[in-house]
C-alpha cells in the first residue's frame, strides 16, 4: 500500500499574541493577554518545516494572532516560506 498524500487548504501559525490596538471587540481577545508571547525566527521556521514534513501540500499558510507586523523578523519568515 502506498503512502497517503496529505493536503490541506489552510493552516495558521500564530507568531505573536502582542498587539497594541486594544480593540474592544477583538475576536482573538488580544487585550486580555497579560504577557503575550512572541516566537523567535528559529521557532517559527522550525514549525514551518514540521508542517511540511506532515503535509505534502498546503494551499494557504497564514500568519495570525496578535499584530504580526510587530514581529521584527516576519519579512525573513516570509522569505523562508518561499522554499516551499
């Protein structure tokens, strides 16, 4: 029996819970986190590698959570994703 190919439409990575907007109706409850985390570049890229070890095809890899533009290394992360 051959290997089953795993495909998915969409997967999300949450690189940070930090956000400065403090929206009253935040659907992700970001203002409620007292010590929001931020993943390092190494941890995010390790997670991306693990996802592509599990899945043969991911149509849409999205970055969500807090304000991802607060993460200084996101441009490097996007560049890293191009290898997949």
